[in-house]
C-alpha cells in the first residue's frame, strides 16, 4: 500500500488550485505524504492532443460554474481570471526551481502565485505584474527569473512533464496513489479511498 499522493499540477489550472487547497489536509488525515510534481500543462496538452475545457465555449462556461460550486463546498476563494489562459512556462520553471533550491519556500511560492491567479485574478502574462506579485510574497523577482532560466531547472521541469506524459497524464491536476491515477480535483474522494 502506497502512503503517498503524487500531485501533478500547473498553476495555470484553476482545478489545480482547488486541489492544492484540499490535498494537504486529506493527506494528513490519511497519514500520507503529499509529493508535489510541477509539470507544464501546455507540454502535456501538446503531447496528448488534449486542450483546455475553455477551448470549447459551452464546456468552458460549464466548467467555470462547476469550479465555483467546488470552491464554495471547500470554503475557499476562487475568482475566474479574465486573462486566462496564462502562459505558465516561466511560472512552472520558477516553481520547479524553488522546489529544488529552496524547498522551505515552495509552499509560500505556490500560495503567492495561486492567489495572484485565482483569488486576485491578475494578469500574470505581464512580467511587471508578476514581479509585483512575487515581491508581495517576499520573493526577489530577479532571483526568481534567474532560477527560471537555470538550465538544470529547465531540464527538471521537462523531465517531470515527460514523466507525466509517459504515465498517461493528460490534464491537471492528476494524482497518483501507487499505480492508480485520478484526474481532476473532483476525484479527491477516490484519492481518499485509495489511501484508506
């Protein structure tokens, strides 16, 4: 029996944000370890031929309503970002770099970026806005940009994304408990059952 949950995610996914708000408590209750696996969702989409629900207008509209229902159920804030989709390459490289180099700040980084995107609904496609958000979270924007451009960090994000594709991941968030795969923040009950 595996006692860990691997959480493949991209900060540009509102469903990843919702899962991120719930998984720590879920894992703590189950006595399981939560393993964050930052990946590039755009790379997964390209490799699998998948696309965001927003690419289909009626599905995108429904998804926004459904995500709002889950946010209310979880008791967490969620605001649809009018600047969606966000190009997350730099953000996901930065997340990977923070996890690699200063893991004690990793959750602070995720909180800063997820809040900027899905609570404050800011346009993190704009470098100046991103820099302001990072500074507000206690990060040096220049240092984060340098980290995102580090060849080892780039290679790690690429490797994690390739691993996700090899393991049949097609979207975010995707969780694994052992060999069992669960796609979507609306599958957390199954994750809980798999840990039981």
